[in-house]
C-alpha cells in the first residue's frame, strides 16, 4: 500500500500531493482520481465558471447518502414503523447535521470558497461539500466503498443516534405548538427572494400576532422557515417567554 501511495504521489503536483495526504487521513483510504475530490471541494463562489463547482457532485452525494442511511436504519430498527425511520433519516441527512459533521471532520479547512464573503463560512457550504465528497467517493471507488465510508467515517464516528432519537429538531413544529398553547396567531411569510451565484436565496419571517418576531434565510423556503423558527425559539427561551 505504501509503495502504491508513493507511486501516485510521484506523478502528481505538490498541491495534489498535499491534498491526497489530507484526503487519505479524512477518508480512511487513498483516492485514485484526485480530480473528483478537487471538484467536490470547490464551492461555486470560488471559480469563475459555475460548471467548475461541486453542485453536481453534491446532488449525486445527497441521493447516495439518503439511500445508504435508509438501508442502515431499516436494518438497525426492524420493528420501527415507516414514519419513525423517515423522521430519523431526516435528522441525520439534514443540512445542519451534515454541516456539523463536516466541521468536526475538518473539511472546512479543505473547501475552496470566497473567504471575502463572511456569510459563507456561517452557512451550510461545508455540509454541502461533504455530500459532494460522497459523490466523489462513489465515482472513484464505487458503491461498497462509499457505503463503508458513510457508515464508518460519518455515522459511527459523528452521529449519536440515541441523542438524535430523543431530540426534536423540527423547530417549526415546536414553534407552532408554543403558539397554540399561548393562543397566538403565527404565520411564516416570505420576506425576500433573490438570486445569489445562480441560486435563489429566500428570507422567511415569523409573524406573531401580525408583528415580525424573527427571520431566517435559506436556499429554499423550508430551510429558511426552519432557520427562522430556530431563531424564534432561541429568542423565546432567552426572554423567558416559554
């Protein structure tokens, strides 16, 4: 194995040598086609051409991740109903979870993005890059290797299923339940919709009794609503309104 790695390193540039070593530590194996991984780590804010970004690989990795997690949960919980499995899978593959995993893995140190845009470092681009990385592994190594990577390097290393099972991460439902208890009129309104780097960015506001209480942004209305709901719940707890 060491001789194989040395042969690869002798054929690539110094930048790729460094990337290969970092990826080998991150993935648990040595990549074969470095171009897939280089693309997986390229956010659309960095290259001049949008086609050079990791968005297509993110699409592929997201689908593969969902399928593998579904199979894993199906086998792990043989007596749980479909709704339970769907909810738990959603908690695992949701953007916030994947972004936290990516940060703990140190993937943020490898992702290439426009660092002058301070908002990007606080978004979910690292979780998106992790999904793109899964897509790269699939193209480079095939399904079995990808499955092993997801289960061994992601799920077993960074996902606490016991905690996740008992945690309600549907902030929108939590907020609606709170409003019902208080007899408040609550609505989710789209405040803004704009395009950034070829993707739409939505801002959703939470209106309580006709007044803006909190707002959040996301690349779709559902995500923006969840971000806004989380901010609203934090504000409620901070101000003792629960």
